[in-house]
C-alpha cells in the first residue's frame, strides 16, 4: 500500500520473481462452473478461469484475479447466484470474523462486516430458492443461532434459533420443497439434528426469527460436511464424519439412516463428500484420494421396506473408481510449510472434482468423462489420475511475464536479483516512486518512466530504464518510509525518513541524495514512522 498524500491512498502491488504463498484452505465454484475461487491461510483469494483451448481442445485452469485485503486465514467461501441478472458475487469468511462481499467479475470488495454475533464463525453457505428466485447467505459458528444475511448488502435478515438442547452448529444444508416447505437442516457439534421449516412461497426477507420444528439426537461426532440431493419428492442427505460417511432419508426432514460406511482400507480419515447424482457420491480422504461410490437402488427412498437402523451395513454401496492426486511436492514450492504431509481443500461440482494443496496447486478431474468411461467399461474399480492442473507457479513461469520495476536496476548495477522490495512510497507531486529493499538500499525511481516502460517497452532490459538513484545507509532490510511534508507544510519538502531492521531511523535529503542524520533507537526493528499531530505545539 502506497501513501500518496494524507487524503489519498494509491494501492500498488509488487510481485517478485517467485509467486506469493498460496496455501489453499477452502474453495467454491464460480458462475456456471466456469472457474473456481480459492481462499488461503494468508488471507488472499484467487479467482481462476477454467476453459477449453480453441487450438487443441485441452482444458486450462488460469488465475485471473488475486483479491487482497483480508488480514487472516480464509475459513470459507460461498458463490452467490444473482437472479436479477447482475454480476454474480463471492462471499468470504475470515478467521478474524470478517465477512466480505466481492464482485466475481472485477474483484471489487463491495462490503465488509465485522460485528455479526459474539462467537467465532465456522462457515458460510449460499442458499438458493429457485421457486421464488431468492438467494441468501447462512452463517454459523460458536453460537446457537444460524444468521441469515442479504447477499447483496450483507445486512442481517433473521436468525434460525434453537429452543431444545441448543448447541453450536457444526454443519448445515438447505433442502427445498419438503411437504411444500423448504427445510434448513443442521447438525450440532454434539450430533443433534435440527430442522427448520420455511414456507416455500414466502421470502425470508419478510420473516422474523424462526425456531426449529424438530430436534433429534443422531449420535454423530462433529460432522465435517453435510450435503443433500433431491429427485421428485425424495431427498437424500450425506453426512461425512472423520471415521465414516452416512446416507439419510431427508424426504420428510426426519433424517432416517439408510447407510453407514466406515473408512476404506488405507483411508485414515474422511474430510469431505458430496453427491454427483441421486445415486452417486464422491468422498474425499485426508490423503487427497477421491472415492466414487454408487448407491444400491434398494436403499433409495421409495424402493425399500421399513427396517431398523441396526440392520444397515456397507452393502448398500459399491466402489466404482478412485481418484489419485499427484502426491509429490512441487520442485520449487513457494510455501514455507513442511513438504509433507500434504493438506488438501476439496470441491465437487457436477462437472469437476478439484483438490487444492498448500503449494497453491489445483488438481482437476473431469467427472463427467470418468462416469461416461465407467458406463462403457466393466471390471474392478479403476484409478484415475487428475486430468489437468493449475498453479500460480505455472503463471509465473509464463514467457509473457513482464520485466519488474527493479530488474534493469539490478542488471545495470550488478546487484543480483536477490534483493526484494520490502516497502514503498509514492510521491504524487514529484512523480517519484521510492522502494526500500531487503538488502538495506533505497531506490528513488521516476514513476512515470517506470510505468511507461513496463507497459510499452519492447526490450526487457535497458541501462537507462528508468531514471533512478540509490540512498545507501541501512545495514539490513528497510521496513518503513515516511515523507513528512505529505502531512504538514511545516516540514522540509526535501526530507525523507526511513526505518530499518538495523534498529535505526535515517533522515535523507531526497534531491541531493545524501544522508543527513542517523537516529539509533536501540529498541528493535522499526515497524513504522508517523508524524506528530498538526496542533502538537498548542498542547
């Protein structure tokens, strides 16, 4: 972030020769499954485009936007369908409780809220009600309620409350049209089922707080995911726990257990799962493996006789195929996290199965083609490797990568590309860009020339590109820069202050390029430098 004056902030992002750390924690799809959005531990959100090349017909996953501004890890992302025809949007939830609304096309942050509820949030989910063309956002966490928000403004609409054995919500899903009502089904951290019924023809924006219709102990241990699938008048719910996955009949909202399936041989834990169709599910394991199952017809609602839950066994499903990720770390990982074990975030749509890891790498399976192949072949469950991958590292290795601001400076001064920009300042009135480096140097550049050459130059390096000079004095990296005249005319417009990791603050004459004074603070790394209030002399 570059301060141009006391009233205006000009945001500029500097990229080095290596991609930023992109440790993926969560994912969501974008419009019509044409891409994916990924959230990370560092608070970045990346929107990727997924398309087919015209030349050879191959699928490509390419990063399009990198959204910055969140100050903590992204816990959850939700895609918001806009029925009015406006741009679709993405909602993000950060670990510090910030909920942000983003434009899915240009990456603009439209709204943020930080004061929803009193406990930590666990997740967010988009709720689509096609019958009345309404989309909502559900938020849950370390509290007893489910908060319903307007996806266009993030304004609070109502709360789904619990009157019987209230507890924190672990997972939830939305099922439309149960007995002419929509249903919100949630499972608490102690395994209790909660069901709220919502009249199908009434917008939730017109409702007040609602209490649950049913509460039932399921005996589950902290479910990791809860999804549903409907056909005609029947609905199924898939509950994934660490040690098993289970299928329930959710047609009447009573959640009768139909199937319980423990971990497969070699699977330590399940982490996620979802329906591909009414009779097919894909489960993800902790090691990144995907397991595709077909549900036996006799367990589907409307085709079985009533029987006790105790009689259920794993015979109600058949393993069709496995999906195997590339388990090796990239050769030049951008993450400082240990290379093993790999940790995965997962996403499943009706077309794609996607996993992302801590190296910012996405691996994609074309699920539709896998199912077609399974229908045309018979035999034991085959294993499928990912069809294609995408990562920030791939984009950084592109031959179209532009020359950086300081590449030519390094080239002409033989400084080597090991020094990175650590802090920057833009002086609007003089058109100067000041960059502090990790080796202690400060470079003063002509911002106009730098921008012109970056956008229009044909040659990558030029010794005259751009006009610049060095301010040398710091022994370690530069951590802060301040131009005091931006804040008060009482200061000399020739002066620049810099702070560094060498425990010093230095005063420079910008136009002579000389060091005027060094202040040794002996207090540690200088994190920031600020001016005194304008009226300090009157106090």
